[in-house]
């Protein structure tokens, strides 16, 4: 009988590559920030630290970071759902065809 951990890891490995890393980073960074293991002030995008202190990770981490609180938890889950569904479709080609047909 398959264990629950194997089912989740099999599902995660079945996600297309770019979506998998984007989805994983979109879960890991907010959780680490909410537990205090990574300071959220280092993950958000601020102009002065990027330009004057050469903190070039900020544009990338600000894409993945979402401040999780009791007031934003549900919207965070909805954002994760849309990220997964739309980027999976774009990466597998079904969304790309729809996007190109919409543009033409």
C-alpha cells in the first residue's frame, strides 16, 4: 500500500519543471518567513537596498514571497491554486495555444 508521503511526492514530481520550482518556492519562502526563519524584510522588494546595497536577490524573492497571516491565508491558497493551474497549462502547451490564439 502506498504511503501518503509517497503520493504527495509523486504528485509534486509530476508537475512540470518550471511550475514545480515556482510552486515550491512560493510555498517555502512564505512559510519560512512566517515562522521567523527568514526575516520577511529581507525578502520584499525595496529600491534603496537593491540599488545602493547591491541586494540583487530582492527582485527574485519578492516574486515568491507572500505575507501569510490569518487575514491573508485564504487568498494565499487561492493564489497557489491559480499559480499551479495556469502555469501547468502554459508549460504543457494547452495554455500556450489558447494565449496565442487569443493574441492573433
